[in-house]
C-alpha cells in the first residue's frame, strides 16, 4: 500500500516563524517544493531567505511552524543525508585538497560513491585539474565551485543552493544553469536562492518572493509573468489621453514610448480599444508592440507595492 503512495514532496513547510531578539526574520512562511521541481526563492537583502533555508534543513530551530524534509522531520539525519546543500557562507578545511573535501562529505553522508564518480563531480564544476590542490589556495569562485560539487556528490534527492553563483564568472553561471537543468531532468528537486533574476527566470518552474520575512508573492513563472504589456510610441499625448493609458493598467513612460500593463483576461480587446480611443483623443500612434513583463520588473513591482494581504 505504502509503495503506491506518491513520494512526499522534497520539502513542505507551514507557518514558519523565526525571531532574533526583537527582529522578526521569518514570519508565517509556507510553501512546498515538489519532487523534480525547481523553486526559486527571491527577495531583497535581509528578507529571510537564508533563515528560511536553514529552518528547512534543520540547522535553525523555528519559533513556530512545521517542516517535512523528504517526508520526515527536518532534524532527522536520514532525510538530511539525501539533501545536498550549498550554504551562503562557508569555508572548507584549507589544508585539505578538493578531492579530500569531497571524500569527507561522501563519508559524512554515509553514501557509497566510488572515487571515479567523485572525480566526475569535480569535473562537472570545472575543477578536474585542481583535484589534488589544497583548498586554502583556491580563489573565491573556485571555492564556490567546490561547494557546488559538495552539494551534488552524495547523489542527493533534493539540492538547496543558497546563492550558488555569487562568486562565479559568466561561464560558471551558465554551467550552474545547465547543472540545475540536468538535476531537474533526473528528477532531483532544487531550491535556488539567487539575486540574479535572469538566472532564476531561466531555470525555475515556480518562484516564492520573500519580503520582510513574509511571502510577498508566489506562483509559477507563467502565473507571475502571465500579465502582458504593450509598448506604444505616441506623440500628441495630452493629459486626457495619458489618463486613458493609465486607466488600462500600470503605465511607464520613457521619452515618447509608453508601456502599459494589460489587464488579466481582457487582453484580446484591450489593445485595439485603447488604440482606437487614443486616436479619437488626437494622439498620433507610431508603433504598437506586444511585450512580456520580465521577472525582474515583476519582482520590483511586487516589492515596491509592499506585501499583499
Ligand atoms: N544568527 C542571526 N542572529 C541575528 N539576526 C539574524 C541572524 N540570522 C539572520 N538574522 C537576521 O534575520 C534577517 C534575515 O536574514 P537572512 O540572512 O535570512 O536574509 P536573506 O534574505 O538571506 O538576505 P541576503 O539576500 O542578504 O542573503 C536579517 O534582518 C538578519 O539580520
Ligand atoms: Mg541570504
């Protein structure tokens, strides 16, 4: 019977709360990462992303709320050994070589990973020729690459990456993107926290946006970005016409280009109606271009509007 049940989500959390002194770092945060799903955790500095991640992994004790990590309590070593984690700030023993760091972490996870596979893992993060070098002499980006290898080496079912590319060069960032997509294809779930929104937009299925410790928005990329916009190059826009533009949706203006967010559901009629009315108001319409809001613009909009009830 049990074998027929669908596997538990990679992580499930509900009502997580954490205070440090009088400051609330995380306030009533709930979300789920399904098996094989890539979830992006976004938000400004101090929003509570790292604190949330640490509670998910049983590294920080929540003041309230519950976590199930691969179907078990987060403090259970059995579930933790199947999780790969790249912390935000870390230092490996500087006297060990890269290969030794990996061997140590494989032993700690209690998983039998052959040396050949460990070496492949170093190659995957671009450190194949540095396996025998001491970590103390590694550059910042090389240390982060090693951290990634550590997160991936013990065949995890769930990988948590807290800013995996903050120190990486553009090539390294592209490698991480491919890595995440490879994990996803293998059915490994990934929780990715990054300030590089373009990166998140390319690899994540769903996004949770934290602001001041609370979930400000969450949903699939298509839900969050579903809203479309239209760019119009206009002249002769008098206040009446500008009010008509603003009545359609949020309006931005750069020179003679006006960008209007289109209302949900009424997209088909919104643009021709708008153009017809603008012409009626004496506006000269030079160009009308469809556009899609980027995750970055959406994120800024959500953060500026504040937390939604
Ligand atoms: N160990 C701690 N002691 C005291 N305060 C803490 C501690 N850890 C986190 N905080 C506070 O909790 C809040 C959230 O911090 P957190 O590290 O979770 O933010 P973050 O979203 O990861 O930010 P960043 O993008 O800068 O990494 C901050 O106000 C921080 O000062
Ligand atoms: Mg952080």
